[in-house]
C-alpha cells in the first residue's frame, strides 16, 4: 500500500483518518471493537506505515535510542561506535536521536547508566552487560516500561531483553578450537586467555573451546584458562607466567581483543611463532603481528557491523513496528595473512577515531 494507505483503511473501516492513526499508534480515544476492526483491515492490506509519515505523525517529538557501551577496550568499541554513529547519521532525518552514555570499563557501571537513560526518556536502548547480574534488574525495568533493550555484543540471559546482537560465542569457541587443532600436533598443550567469566560471552567461548579442543586434537589438553579482565598489564604478566610454567605450550587462544600484551610476552620470551596464537577481531596494531606470524589467525566479529545492526533493529522497531529478533548473530570470519588486506580495519587504518561519538 502506498502513502495513501491510511485513507483506504479509514474508508473500509468507515472511520476518520485520525481514528486510524490513534488505533495504529495505541493512543486513547478508540473503542476496542473499532481498534480490532482497523487492525484486521491493516493485516488484510499488509499495510506498513511509511517511515517519514510515522515521524510526521508524532510531530516534533524525536525517537531517542540510548546507547551504553564501554569506552575500553577501545580497539573493539571504537569500531562499534563508528557503526553506531554512521547508522545514526543515516536515520537523523527520520527523527531518530542517539543518547550516548558510555561506561569507562567493561562490566563497570551499566546499571546506573541504564537507569539514567530511562530517566532521560529514551524509547529503546542497546547496552553491553559486562556484569549481567548487576544490570539485569535495570533491563527488566526498561522492558516493563515498553523500552526494548538489545544486548550488544554479550548477552544478559534471563533479563527479559528484547534481543542480542553479536557473534554466537559458542560457535566462536568451537571455531577457535578447530583452527587450533590444525596448527598444533596431536597431544599438544594449549591455553586460553579471556576477559572475565562474569561476562556471558567470555564464559561461553571458554566452555566451547575447552569442550571442543580435545575432540579436534587427539590427546590435546587445555592446560590453563586465565582471566585478564581486559587489562593489558594483567594480560602481559599472566602470559609471561604462563610461558614460564609451561615450556612445552603449543598454542594460545585469546578470546577477546586484548591480544597485544600476549604478543609482547611471546616476543620477549622468544617464543613468537613457536606458540601458535589465535586472537579475536582485527585492528591496525595487530597487522604487524599477523604479517610476522606472531598471530596465526583471528576470529573476526565485525564490531562496526554489530553497532550498525543494533541501531538499525531498534530504529526499525520504533519507526515501522518491525519485531526485534531474539538473537541476531553475525557470521564470524577468519583473518589470515592471505586475506588481511580485504578487511575494513586495514583499509581504513585511521577510520575509527575515538571522538566519533561523545557522551550525551
């Protein structure tokens, strides 16, 4: 149905256009019988309101989408912010506004920021629940107020959130285990370095890698699982200790983007290339390590597309009433030296500045 759709619906229902508009947007002043009649006709006509018309119907009001993601670790979240910013710019003319309230560190302060976003009257939000137990009640509060929440990129199971956008962490862990098994010999000893087990994504990746590696590598063993808490200092110190205590270690899987301290530790212990290193995602500082074979492969999660997708799903819901999928998992890629030049992060080395989106 074209932009004259409301006229046709009003004609068939024998009501005014204003009544149709109130019924479609859930406003008072319409009897339940009339509302049902209008919605039945809408379904028969497969009518979807034009986005611009929807914005015009709410007058000068703007549709506010709240964003609460960490500022660190910036290698990942700078790219996600760029995706959010680009999608927000595309939607600006349709009356969509981004309210950006970051947290300084992963897992710190999301609860308070979600509450602040609700107090500012956002209509939808995307949040990174680094500590799901802490933020769960706030997400539930938002959903009860009919403010849909998308978790990005890690989930908060049991919170009642509307959806999650990311890469399936179980698939990522299995993919890393299968890759590792192709790089090391049967019976090899490997280790995993993650962020923190309180984060759903990190925990699931760990479980998936550990359960799969022995199946892919006969006699293989995951000797250590270390939490670096997204700290470069902890990552370096714990990797050095790991290498000293496991002289026969054949491989390391870093399940977050905190791989640079691991690279430095391997180089300082003169074991770069000997210990097969599989990392996560891609940013310009990783490129020399990939070219020099310190990093053998990386599981690419496309944080730019994750941010872009989350905003697009929320905007489609607000503008067009399109249901938010419970899970929206992107297909992970594999970064190798041979395809390195094809990735956005290498083609636009300076394309993800830290100033693209300021706190609102």
